[in-house]
């Protein structure tokens, strides 16, 4: 049976051991017609050296180095351009490096894409690391609220119903390569955080839909807010509202409420640098300071 050719992009930044574990899990999948583009998003040769030692002999993997931190958006765009120049691919799969995939995850995504097709985006069920607890079953809100992720904290009981999600979570998704090209990839002014939601909204405006495929499963590590993630999350949430979200006045107020709450929670926990980063991120939006912040 014909299998569409898939380019799998895995972006690394200072998480070499996690990335190697992720790549090894992909190499065990039941789907065979793919190529991994492993992108080291830095100028540090240490990670690339380890990747070369571990995977340099494997024809399924092409190692890339950006030579600077391009962010999540720029790093994946860099990898996609080389992938598209390298060979013909039917689909592009973006995969976070802090994940571990089920052997059939890609098979199930591709099967559903073949049925539905079009401009659509397909996402797997994301489970908490080393557990059967759902971390994310679709993205219900662009704001980092307690209700953002669908089916969060539910036990995976073999859910099989495909669901449509209003927003895209970029941890892992499958999309036709020509659609990614037409949308010109991620917007690099986001740098990291929010670029996935922006990408999904732009795809939806072109008639695409975002589908959760619950039979496709991956496991994902999740980290708490750091000053860097707090800064970019705050800045890019307001940037996202400005660019993509209707009823902007109401949404600005809703975002302000949640970020004030997050700031107060971090102050209560004596995490002053994270609280300050939320504030600086909001101010950066009003100053129109996009792309990478050298302080983060």
C-alpha cells in the first residue's frame, strides 16, 4: 500500500538527551516512509557532535544546525525549507523534542489525513510523561488558563472519537507540505510561544480545520513558567489577540485578568523574576518589541 512521504521536523535547543530519546522513539514507529530533519537551534557544536555520534550513520536522519537561536518559529521554518529542497514530501510533521511517540502515532495521523484531506491539520492525543493521564486533547483556548487543554487530567480510556479543536497546539501536528508552504510557515516575529496558534488561525482562514486524532498518541514533558517563557507568553498572547482574535477589546480585558492573576500567584510564591517577566512581556507588546529579546 502506498504511504505518503513525511518530513518530520524535530528542533533541539539545549536538551540533547531529551532530543535523542525523542528521535529514538520515532525510529521505532510502524510507519516507514519518512525522513527526520533534526535541527540543532544553536551555534554550539556540542549537541551536534552528540547527534552525529548517535545518528550520523542513519539514512533516515538529516542533521542540521542553524548556527544561532532562531526560536521555535524560525528554527522549524529553517528546517522546513531544507526539507522541501531536499526531496518531495507529501506531509510535514512538527514534533517537539521533549516528547516520546507511540509506534503507531504517525500511521493514525496519516490515515485520518487521507480520509479528510484538504487544508486540515491533524494533532495527536498528548499524554503526561510516563502515564495514561491526558495532558492535552485539543486546545480550547489561546489563553494560558486552567481550562486551555481539552480532556486535561482525564484518564485515557481508549477514546476514539475524532474532535475538532478551535486552536492549534504546536507540540505535534501533521499538515500537507504544500499548505505549510502556502502559509509561509510560522511567523517569526513571535519567536516562540503563540506562533502555533497564529499558524492554526491562518490555516482556518483558508478553510482548514484542526482535528484531534485520539488514536494517535504521544507523551510530553511539561515545564513550569520560567522568566523566558513568561515573557514570551505574555507578549505573544497580546500580539496574537491583535493579529488573530475577534472581539479584541473583550479579549484584551480577559487576557489582562489572567496575567494579573499569574503575576499575583508568582509573587505569592516568591518567584519575583517570573512575575516581572510577565510584566515586561506585556510592556514589550505595547512597545512593539517582537522577535527575540536578548535578555531571554
